[in-house]
C-alpha cells in the first residue's frame, strides 16, 4: 500500500501529469502502438512456410558440374547467355567455349559482363570494348598488343574455367553434309535442352 501511494505521488513529480491523465495517456499510446502494428507490420510467415521454400530451393535442379558440349556454332552458343536459368552460362575466347556459370554475378542477366555471355567475345576482349559490334570471334586486323591482351584473357579463362566445347562454322558447311541440311548427329537437339553429347 505504501508503495502504491509513493508511486501515485511520483507520477506528478516526474511527469507533471495527474495520475488519471498519466494512465489515460499511457493507455492511448499503447492503443496507437497496436493500431500502427496491425496496419503496417505483417505477421511473420509460419515456420513451415519458411522451411518449405528452403526445401523447394534445395530440390531445384541446379547442375554445377560443367557439361561437355563439343562442337557448337556461334548461333547455338547464344542460347547459353543466361536468359534460361536451367542452362549453363557459356562464353568463348578464340573459339574455345568456357563454362562461366560459377561467375553468374559477372555474366548472368544484369551482370557487368552479361553482354559476353553466349558469345565469342575475342574481339571485344582484345580491344577492351563493350561495343556490340565487337562481340565476335573475328580477330582479323588486330594489332600485336591487342592480340597480346586477348592472349592474357585466354590464359585467365583457361586457368579459371572449364572448357566445354569449341565454336565451329555453320553445320551446313561441314564435311559429309551434301544436302545443305544439318547432319543427324549434329548437337542442335542436345543444345535445345535435351541430352547433351559428352565428348570427353
Ligand atoms: C573502368 C574499367 C573497368 C573496371 C574498373 C573493371 C573492373 C573489374 C573487376 C573489379 C573485375 C573483377 C575481377 C575479379 O574479381 O576477378 C573485373 C572482371 C572482368 N572484367 Fe573488368 N573492369 C573494367 C573494364 C573492363 C573492360 C573494358 C572489359 C572488356 C571489354 C572488362 C572485362 C572483364 C571481364 C571479362 C571480367 C571477368 C573475368 C572473370 O571471369 O574472372 N572489364 N573487372
């Protein structure tokens, strides 16, 4: 009881409010707090929802192992530019195709070097150029120092990434293809999402 009367006397001493005004203000503040929480703060997700999405992510078919593709035309390589998240990210230098999937932050959609994905970027790298016209494997007319720059890039890629194939001329022009059609064992079918021909 003594504590209660000391408490009631302390309220006006510390707040300048009568006990009735103090408790009314306190009740109003608690009410406003709950109202704001109800309006703007969403409930946390139920625990099983969180674990379900984690499970879904874990069961996603993510293939981190580079897959050998063998011969690929520049046109076919385009399919590996990161627009299809189920396909690896590939990039070529001097006709050699590298799996750069592990550097998705560079070459994936929105990455600084996304323009190189699905391309032979030899000319762009030699010239240190982001110009779309230089996104080609054509290295004709490059100066010795530009070729040296390209060589440095090639060494870097050979060290860092796995080679998964090589760029070939259009398959119509390949030996044994007399009708101008793609040969039966061309890898087009494989590249479009099916089984992949393993050459090594
Ligand atoms: C202001 C100019 C530039 C800056 C500050 C810059 C900076 C960087 C940095 C910090 C990295 C990451 C290096 C690493 O962690 O391994 C990188 C990677 C890279 N840069 Fe640049 N860069 C510039 C210009 C260019 C240009 C002009 C090109 C080619 C046209 C280029 C091509 C690349 C490539 C291909 C990679 C990724 C290499 C890999 O896969 O490991 N960069 N750059």
